[in-house]
């Protein structure tokens, strides 16, 4: 019974950490099914690591100490990162937030299978082994691949030497953290220090995600607007997604929880469009730009459907939360008239007015 409980904890705690990290994804750009893929790949990566490590040890190519402190950290981080190298090339991959979350998932998949082996192999200490690992080794595995995922995402559209160096730094930091942890644990360090290392590592991932969210927030401010039929009022509400419960609390009272959930969905989709617009601008090849344009079109359809479900009165309320300083209609008309060349049909009236106004003087001017 104790062993079963230990196995349950060895699975649930790591998955709980992953869901906690996913909850930080304010704009919901990370795909849940990709996290499933990363967990599955992490499990496969563990099996491959065991096979390669055991083969090297049996062949006498390395000592046990070299394996634990050097070879295993390098091999395991590279194997976990393989799926990240694939995902980062996909057009629906976004930015550092996605990379960190997917990387964290690969590390959790690796850790869950490793936990199972350790718990089953130590039936007398199953509960102790499970609890000690989930707060230390598991978090190091997740942190290592999360750092690599974030680095790969950051330099995806940067093919300069700086981008290459940044990518290498991500791998080096991940492997160095893993090496240091394994060396510390193998020398008999107290469990308290191992747990502290795991929690500090997770803190790095949380920090990376928050920094990534800040960049995405700037992208939304820059790109979200009339091109996607988004009013300034709506864009300002999107900027408050971090405190959306408080912002939309009166809406729940007025229109109900279902309408509020629809509005929240609508605002999240708007945020995603702003992020996609920036990614499209940064894309280095036409194929990715076209794929992103198709994604933007699909998200726009979903956004329009959410707007329709919310209803006119509800959307007017949302726009009233942060009202426009002035109506954008006249500004749009003015911009379009200015774009017309003199003599173009429709501009003659403005040409005549422009000539007569200086001749007539200003309203307060003496004649």
C-alpha cells in the first residue's frame, strides 16, 4: 500500500508542477496537446538515456563517477531537447513562454518514468524516495529542458552570431545546472540543499516566463488594432488580462458568468492575434509568414464568433471599461481624405475648402 501511494505521489506532484507552470501562460499561446507530446517524448528520452548509459558503462568507456557527473547530464539534456528542436520550427510555436512550458513538460515526462524506477526499486523507502525526488531531481530535470526551450524560442528568428551564442548559452546553462546538481547529490549533500536547488531552478523558469509575457505584452500594444477590427477600448482591456477577474467582475453581475467567460475568450484571442502579427513580422521565410497569416485568419474567425455570442450590449459594456478618448471614425476619414491626390473624385470639395479658408481668415481675425 505504501508503494502504491508513493507511485501516485511520484506521478501527481510532477504533473502538478507542470500545470502550475502552464497557469502562468497569460495569453494561452501554449498548446495543451504539445505538452502531452513533450511528456511522452520525455519518457522515451529516459529509455534512450538508460540504454546508452548502461552500454557505455558495460563497455568500460566511462567510470560510474564520470557517468553521473558528466556524461549523463549532457546526454539527458540533449535527448530531452530533441522534441523542442522540432516544435520550435512549427508556425504555431510562439515565444519564450511556449518554449519554457514545453521544455518543462519534457523534463517532467523524463522525471516521472525515472521516479517509477526508483520507487519500485526501493520498496522499503518508497515514500521517502518519492517525496525527496519530486522536490529536487524532478525540478532539475524540468528546469534544464525548460531553459533550453526558452533559449531556442528566443533565437528562433535570429540567425546572427548573437543568436547562435545565446542558443549555446541556453544549452550550457542547462547542462551545467544538471552537472552541478548531480555532483552535489553524489557527494552526499543534505536533502535540504537538493530541494533548494530544485526550487531555485523552477524560479528561473517562472522568471523566464514572466519576462516573456512582458515582451508579448509589448507586441500586443504595438500590433493589435484596426487591421484586425479591434477598437482601442478593446485593446486596452486586453492589456488588463493579468487582472481580468477584477476588471470584468461587474460584467459577471450584469450579464452572468457565461457571458463573462465568452468575453474572456474573446480578449485572449485578440491578444493572440497581436502576438501572431509580431511573429509574422519577425519571420525569416515566406512559408512561415503565410502559415502565420492562415493562423491569424482562423483566430479572427474564432474571435468574431466569440464577439457574436457575447452580444452587442455586452461588448458595448466591455468597450466602456476603457472608453476611447475620441471617436476613431473621424480620424479614419481624415487619414483617407489626406491620402487622396488633388483632383481625385471625392477630394474636390476638400481642395476648394483648403483654398477658401486662408482667404476668409480665421473666425476671430479682423477683415
